[in-house]
């Protein structure tokens, strides 16, 4: 199996900002169901308030999620936070009649370097629904936002 994390990198490091992409199983259009998209948004909000996570931007697309986040509590790793969010959304989706996991087992992350423009990453995330033709204007998309200032 390929390595999921950088060798020697501490994913508990509260100085790191992560650009995360988590995809639905088989890249299915699951979050096109607004009920599921709202579950993801609500789960992000709960984690933000209860697990020391700053969320600089998020966007729930029909087949994936983008989040720019920083974990401000060294008790939790990125893996912990993503597992908690995915498991919560899965359990709640079962109440809506869905079965199995909604998510691919893995997720992709990129640690923003000091020289990278975090604001450009925020704009990339927020513009995703417009780029994909889902909405005419990114600001009209109901499943994206900027809860914390960068």
C-alpha cells in the first residue's frame, strides 16, 4: 500500500494548514442530495466548534468535499478529524435510507507551505461549483463557506 502521510510529519502539528479532498465511494453523485450535503456541512460545523479545528473554506460538491483547515488542538490529528466527520455523516445517512459508507476509505491532503497563497486556495475551493457549471455564481452555492478568517 502506498504511504498516506509524509514520513516524519506530525499530523498533530497545530501550525500546519491542510487542504483536504475526500471523495464519495466510486465518485458517486451522493452529495447532489441536499440532505446529505447539509449533513456534511453540519458535521464540519460541529467539528469546528468541538474539536479545535479552524475551517478557512469548505465546499461540498456532488462527489467530493474540499476543506482548508487547521487543527488547533494537539490532541487530534487530521486522521482523527476526518474519521470522526466521515463516520458521523455515514451514521446520519443511514437514517435517510442510505447503506454502507458514503466515502472512499482514503482522502487526499496537501499541507500548505509557507510560500503558498492560502487565499488562492480558499478561492479555488469556493469557485469549484461555478467552474463545474453547477451554479452561475459561486456565491449562490449553498454548500460552501468561509467559517474562519484565514
